């Protein structure tokens, strides 16, 4: 049966121009209601943990930044912090600030990217185009600082590879104002739209108890009223010196997660500004001679939640064991709690709300009880969009596209 | 010039296959669609079915599980078709060359399937959208 | 076009069958319609791109697309019903070809018509949709199957109001069943006629597979669900058939509602103007509306449109019997 | 609950642990044998209560080691529970998924890559290895090279 299920999906399956990773979801439905969900990973399994055991400590940051292209600042940071803990090294102050700035830039561009995709999922393609347009200046800044739009590779054991040149700071501040203005417009357009309220509220609710049971992280947890954030709970880099808020929303639905992400973007902008103001002088890295035997943990808050790295060293120049956990690893299984019992037209949206790195949702097939594929991603997307329209009509609103909204 | 090749160059419809990438190349490919780069100017269109495609944009190392699917997609694509390997991973598996679950590089997988496959390489980690567009244009000019 | 037409007149010496072949395959029929249709599809793509803040494709793009598809390999899914799968696009193209030839010929040579051609035209307009259903269900793909069932429902939904709309026109024009005679009138200049025009415009939208009635097709690419399994020249034939529909259907509306297409001087330009007007209306509806759900579409066509048209029929009868042509 | 109270809480299960280490104020490493795995995990998740982060499976040559990582977010403390599985031939340990659904995937993963059997796991199917991966080959074991 497994073969017959997978074949139609893979052969003619829902390939989408926005498809990213290759996780494969199977939904079992009864009528229109989802009764079970199953996920097959493997397509993207590259064996990073084993490769890591064959690399030297200072090569690994470049490997782990390629775990996920969007979290390519948080993974190396978490790893490097673990190794620094083993070696007992404290990087220079300036390096901590540079790390903070790069990480917050990453969060800004990732959240904007998510906002665009969420717009696409509910049929507002203009939001998609605009949010991705707003994202470009952030990538340009990152390129100017680190030399690459993504995969910055800027963290090394004992500090940072590239410094933020002081003469770049005015430009960054100027761009930040611009980004903040545009994000504000986008946020207003999203949060003030009654259609979106009706479309997103109460959909895909992840209750607080379930959130605890599934041990979710990041905006997914904060959207369910769990105020956890590694940046505050276990401060690293320069977060302890900055003044910012952890955004939480109690509802646990898609709307709450959207609110958390959008408001977090502003917190990130705030943090970058503060960090730039406080940026201390001095070098950005210290030499680390050798890594003694030992084990340690490094944590960092990626845009999607807590990144967790465990490193064990035996005194050689390679780790004996290096475990990496991406936030989606705990966020994705929570679909079991949030999707079951939902209408299938809401499923894409619920999955997207978790931002599962981020387009695993494309790899879906709806199964009826006989295991036959009866709907695909496109159809789910369509259903999702139709529901938006339906709600719009029931609110007595005219047919309106995002073009009319005051963005841009 | 052969009219088939000429029209292929003027109207390359592409289909995006991810065989184990880190998302970076994929995002940069999607970026090519957005207003800043707008590849429809060159007649390039992302299509939703390999059967409609003239070119495959492959990203990722080619993991063991995904390689099976890549072969299937390649078989479904009508020939002539060009395969673009976007990023360091499909070109030579990059930093993952030792991975136990990696069957790539992708050109090896494709050559096993079809020894005459036309393959173009756009290295970079990730290649910028400009690089992807330029790579596609250069490869088409060389046809 | 005028010059070509003149040349055509002089070519009376050609033997009758040869001339008919020329009619169908070259001038007003196949080649000419394909050309106009591909230009029209370029306009559709370009305008859509501009709405999305992009530059859009170059002018020759639709032509190159078709040429390229012809040069590609045809893959037939192994579970498909081969004959039907291969025949369906050809049936679709042949019927659109016949339809457009008929419409152009009536325009050019209104004397050579037969009574009741409007009925034949309506019949020919259904066939491409049926061919699509046939082809998709022969392709043995679950996604195409979903598209098929939706397309089928959609056809059933819009055919009734469409026929009612034409009944309104027939009443308005005093029981004419010949397109040439109908084209002498402009029924759109009355309440019932305008209603009928609006509804037919929406039905044309559905026939063309455009938003908001592209329910049977995925949004990201041509013919997503239904055409998923087609490739190469077969896909090209579908594209050509769709492009020709883009000519034939608005042209049909122009003839039935807007007083037809002239063949010389001012009347010709007026005709082109009317065609462009209908095309722009179609594109605008496409770009300013979200997709509706299949049950919404059916309800819309069966309940709202049919009721409106029933009222229009009554208005038209009343208008006729009391000589109130504006009703 | 501050760090001291947390340490006090942990010492309630001292008899089931073989070692308690605290190299940093907010990093705690506990060790136990595989038969106590279930009860200690249950204590950490339900009594402390800490948030489950992930588990790390390690092939430590003479035995298998699974480290369950918990995070106690009020103090930013990471509690690591090392469970030693001495039987190298038929490594098995009781699954914690029944009370902690968050552990489902990682237990399946460890089953894939190290071949450790999780008793009472509700759904111990292959998760991350390919369909055509040979049975009985566990890539994260030390004897397996590429």
C-alpha cells in the first residue's frame, strides 16, 4: 500500500514553484476532516552528524550553517558556543555584539520571508511579492558585512570571521529605518484586515498543554502562550545587555503565531539598533589553540525556535559526537495536535504557521480511508484560498485583493 | 541553427527539484521570480509539472531517498531537456561528500539514468540570483 | 486585413473545394485565428505581469512557446487510454477551428449563411470542454481526475445560463436564428440584452478557464490539474486551441451582442475595437477576482444567473410585444 | 523555582542516579542505567517539570549512551540525563514516547541510526533513512565508515 500511495504523489505530485524541502506528509481524512497525519523525512537526510565527526572543530561551523539555509547564523552560533564552553574561551565583547546583530538580521529576513509565504498560502500573492521585496535590503546588508547573502559563515570558535566596519553603521541604521517603515505597513495591512482575522483566528489551535507535551519551541510555543526564548532564559552573545521584550500570544492559533512573528521583527530591529549603538571596540576574535576533552551544550534562538547543539570532545581535533537539533524537529510533530480534527482547507495554513523550514507543507497528499490519494497540495492550497473568500463574503465585504490595501 | 534548440533557448520552462538542499539555493531560485529579478522577461517560466518542463533546476546533494525520485522526474521530462545543477551540492556534493546518505553528485545519478543528459553547472553556495540567471543564459547560449 | 480580403475576393477562380480548404486552413480559419489568438494571449500575460509589478514576457513569447512545444517529445502516461488521450486535443482544436472559420466567414460574407448557425456555434463551443474532460480522464492521473469532475460540473453550470442568454438575443432580434442577421442588431443596448451579455461574458470566462472560474486548473501553470499529463506537441495543440478560443469566444460575443464585425474601413476598426473591449473586460475580470469554489460557481450560474436571465427573457418578451426596444 | 531549588528537586531521585555533575551553574549532567531511564525521564518531565529538547544517541564503544536533554527555562538550566545501555548485542531501552510525544521522532531516529530498540514505542518505523537502506546497518555506529 505504501508504494501505491507514494507513487501518484511523487509521479504527478504537487510540485510547486515555491517548493523547498522534501518532507512528505500524508493526511488521512474522513469526509473533510483530518483524522491522522504522518510524515516521512529521509529525503533531506544528509547525515550531517556523521560528517561532522570527520571534520575538525574549526571546519564544522561551515558545515552546520548548511543544515538550513535560513538559519545559517544560529546553527553555527549554537555549535561554537558549545565548543567555547568546552575550551573555556570567552570571545571578545565586540564579537558578541556582531554575532547578535547578524542573528537578528537573520530573524528579520526570515520572518519577512514567512509573512510572504503565509500570504501566498491564503491567496494574497501580492503580499508574497512585497514581503520578499522588503527582504532584499536585509540580504544586501548581510552581504556587505559577511560577503554572502545567505550562509554567512561569520562565526568561528573564539569570535567572528568578519567585523562590522564602523563606517557601515550609518548606512545600516538608515536601511533599518526603511525596513521598519515597510514592515510596519505590512504588519498593519495584515493585522487590520478583518478577512484575515476571520480566516486565521481559531484555525490550527495548538493548546498550551499540547504545546508542552510536544515540547515546541520558538514562535510556535510563544504563540501558544509559553514565554520561552533562549535569548532571555539562557542569554548568550550580547542579549543580556539589550532591552527587548519576549512577544507572546495566548491563543495558539495561526493568527497568534503571525502576530508573534510580525511583532518580533520590530523587536529585532530595536535590538540591532541598540547593539549598533553599544558596539564596543577591539578585536572580533581570539586564537583558540586546542579543545580539551569534555562535553558541552550550545543553544541559540533561531527564527523558528531553539537551536540546540551538543558537542563531545576527547581532546583530539575532531568531535567524538556532535548532535544538532533544529527547531522544526519538535515543531513539525505538533501538527498531530493542531491539525487533527481540522478541515482540510485549513491544513496548509496550519502547517505553514509553524514555518517548518518552511515549505515542507508542499509535500502532502490527502488519503481517504482506503489509502488512495484523492487530493494534493494544489487542491489544499485552493481550498485554503476559497475559504478565505468565503469568509470575506460572509462578512459582507466586497471582493478585495491585497492590491487595494495600503502597502507599498 | 536547429529550430528545436532555438525555440528551447527562447522559451525555457523550468521545473525545480530539490534533492536534499539546505533551502538556500531554493530560496534564491524563488527570488528570481520576484519583481527584482523577474525572469519571465526571458521567457523563463516555472511550471508545476515535469512534463511541461524543458529544464530541470536541481538543488541539493542527491540523498539516497531523493535520488530515486530525481530519476523518476528526469524520465518524466520530455527530451530535449537541459538539467541545471544549482549550487555546490548537486555539482559535487560540496561539504557533504562524505555523507553516508548521499548518493550524489547529481550529475553522476543522471548519467546513470541517461548518459547523454545535457548538464549545466551553476556552482556557488548559494549562487546569487544574478549568478543563476547568468548561468542559465550562458548554458543556453552554448547549446 | 482588408488587402488580404480583397485578394480573397479576386481568388474566386479557385475551385470550390480548394477554396473551402483555404477558408478553413489559412485565412479566416486556422492560421489567422492562431496568430490573433497568440497575440491575445500575450496581451493577457503582459497585463497580468504589469499588475504584479513585473516586466512580463516579450511579444513573441507565445509563438516561441508553441514552436518549442512542437519540437518536444510526447510522453504518454503508461496507464493512459492511448487513443482517447491522443485524440482529445485534436478534437478540441478541430472544433475551435471550425467555430472560428464559421464566425469569420459569416463576418466576411454574410450572404453565405444557413439558418440556425447560432445553434451550431453553441454546440461547437461545448465541444472543446468535452474534449478536455475526455483527455484528462484518459490520462489516468488522480489530479486530472479531480480537475475533470470540476470541469464537468462547471460545464453543466454555465451552459444553462448561456443558452438562456442566447434565447434573450433571439427574442430581441425577432426570432432570428442566423448569426449574420443577429449581427445586424445590438441587443446589448437594452436591459435584457445587457444582462444577457454580462452573464455570457462570465460564461466565456469559465470556458476560457480564467479566474474566477479556473477551478479545474491549477493556478501556477497552464492547465495544471487537467493538462498535467500532456507534453510536447499535444500540449502545444491544447495551447493553440486555447489561444483560438481566446479569439473565437469574444468574437462570438461581439457578433451576438455588440452588432458584429465590419469588413472594411470604419466598420472594421469598430469591430476590432469591440473585440479588444471584450478581451480587456475578460482580462480585468481575471485580474481583479479571486477564484471561487466549485459549489459557489454552480450556485452562481444556476441560481443567480439563471434567475436574472429568466427575468431578462420576460423583459424581452414584454418589450417585444409592446414595442419597447429598450427593455 | 531558582537554581538551588531545582538542584534540591533533582536530588530527590538521587538513588536512581549513578552520578550528578554540575560543571556550570546552569548545566547539570545526570547519569543512570537503562532500567531507570523511564522513571527518571518521567520525573524530569512531569515533576520538575522541564521541557524536553532532544536526545542524543552515542556509540561509546563499550556501551550505548542516550543523553536526554531537558531545558528548565525559568533558570535557563539544561538538564542532561545520560542513560547507559550496556548490552551491545541487543540494545534496548523503554520508550518515553507514551508520556512524552515530543520524543517520538528522536527515538525513531536513534532506532534508525544506532539500532537501539525502544520498548513500547507506538510507531517505531523508519524515519530518516532511505527506503532502500539495508536493514541492520546503523550508520552512527563507530564501526561503520562511509
